[in-house]
């Protein structure tokens, strides 16, 4: 089935003709000239009156029904974006209309729960993609010449060099949208056609999550909460990029936050501010590196240390030493599973005795899409006709008992670890995902997409 999401849709046609007619009959006007009107249809479209209602030759293109319904969704927002983009190019008040276009685009992205906005040039088009629940989807397109207008304006408000297109740049800006302040992190990257611009939306929606709302299975949640009562040791949250480690770590911080405890975080960058926690932002430009902060962190007399990511031997050694000297250390690390996390620690040449002594728990996790709670997975406006809405955490938790500690100390093979875990009926991420499928929260296909060994 063809897709038209990478074609330019002339949204002014909805206003020129009868917008309600198109919605009612499931028809999308794409383009017209003096002779033809090109429309997109699906198998559910009502074509009985189309030739009578238009005095032009009709050209048809069949697409998937859910895609057509997605195009017809949020129609007023898309019509407004189209009008503002057109005025930006063809009227002299460029900044005025681009400003309004960006405000409208950002509001649109927030309404559909996007975490990122990708702006790309593709042949003669500029494409606006939103990442919602981890998936990218094209929400709007316009003619390619608009790219330089939107690119220049974003750089202007982010205090970036508007003339620089050959090197990557990073910036930030803030906007008040419907009486709420939002921060946006900007990244530009030169590509063959133009630049790729990505806006990360930094609001408080993720920090609103707590351990109870992560979607963790009850038994795993109880194990994790029990481990947070420890006063010393190392707790690791592992997984690949995009597996929800940051959200889990912030939820843990909120659980631990207390005026009786001194909590210090080392982050690059700080994603969300938490009141009454000392958060240290890494700033390489002024020499405030991970190394500098970690070397001095114990002098701050912390009870709990949060390290954004164990990235090398130095950060691991500091984490292990702090764990050994009466501190609870919580950190993230990139690895696929709990066992692979242990292998990664050993690969970083940490002392096996220190690892076996200080490591208390590893939680390896992924995010899996949930069936839409509004339509029951048939497709609706709320889920952008994807059939899925929001994500849950699936995980495996490895508590370091005496046997595992012994295996770590003597650098046992992965095979030995697996044999032991099998003997104690260890539940893997895949097992947890299959339980979510049994509970009709997601599909087996979605679980297999995120779980790889």
C-alpha cells in the first residue's frame, strides 16, 4: 500500500472546498491544477458523490485507512501550519509568521505527547516528524524552501550562528506555551541535502512518573523498592539507549528524596530538576568534567550518589570505592541484560573482589508499547492511529546473592552464570514481556522488537 506522508499535501484545499465533506467521506485532497484534483482514498472511502461535487477530473491514490484517518486528524492544526508556512515564504513579515508557525508546531507536538521534533529536508520537501512513545512519525510536510526560514529562526532564538551549516551545533531556548514554561534542547547536524534539526522537548512529564507508574510488574517493583532501603552498595540500571533508564533513575531519586539524606547527582546533561537534591551538571567547556566531580564528590558527605552513566573504568572505580565506604550508589550502564552488565563491569577492568563485594542489584530494562487505552488497539486520534498509547517498563532484576558474588569473584563464564540462574528459575526480560502479553497490555511482536539477546 502506498504512503503519501512524504508528499506535499495542500491543506488549503480543505478550506477551499468543504472540510466536513472530506472528513465524513474519508477523502484527502492532495493537489490540484487547472484540470486535475488528486485525492487519497482508502477502502472505506465513500466515493458516490465525488465526481458530482467537483468540476475537475479526479485522480485517485489508494492508501491505508489508518494513515488516511491520521492525515484527517488534528486537521485545524495542520491547516493553520500550512497557512503560516505559506505566509512566511510569500509575505514580507517572515519572522512574524515563522514565529507563529513554530509556536503552533510546538503546541501541536506537546498535545500529541512528542518527546522530540525532527526537521529534515528531503528532495523538494521539508518534513516535520514527531517522536511519540519512542516512534518517529511524519506529522506535517511543506515545500522545501521553507527549511531555510525555520532553520534560521530556530538558530536565532537558540543563540546559534545562523550562517553556520557545515558543523554540528547545540543550543537551547525556552517558551511559554499555554501558561506553561517549556525548555527545548536544539541539535543541528549537516547532511548531504541540508541540515537535520532535532528539538528535544524538556518538560516535566517524565519526572511526573514514579516507581508505581513505570508499569513494572508487581514482584519486580517490590524487589526494587526493597533494595532502595540499603544504606550502602551499588545498584545499576542497565539497557540500551532509549530503554527508559533515565526515567527509572529519576523515579528512584524521587523515592529516595528526604531531608534526612544528602543526595548528589552527576549528570550530563541534567534532564529534570528535583527540589532538595544537589544536581551537578557536567560542563567540559569550563573543566567541570566527570573526573573532576567524582574525585571531589565524597568530600560533600553524601548519603546517596547518583551517577548518570558508568562510562569508563574511572567512573566505575569511583562508584565501587564509594559503595565500599558506606554510600549507596545508583547509576546507569549500557548493556543488554543483567548478565551482560556483569561482563561489562569486568571488561572495564574493575577489581572482581570489589564488584562482588559492593554490587547489590542489577535491573535490566526495556520499554514496550501499550495497547491504546482509548480505542482498545483499533486506532484513534489519541494514539495517532498507531493502535498503541504510552509505554511500560519490562525488566529483569538480578539480586546479587552469595553464589553470584562468588561467580563474579572468580570471573566465571557467561555459561556458568546462565546455568545458575536457570537452576533458581530466574525470570528474564522476555519472561516479563510475555506476562505483559498474557495480561493483554501489549503484543508479542512489540516485545520481540525490544528484547534481543
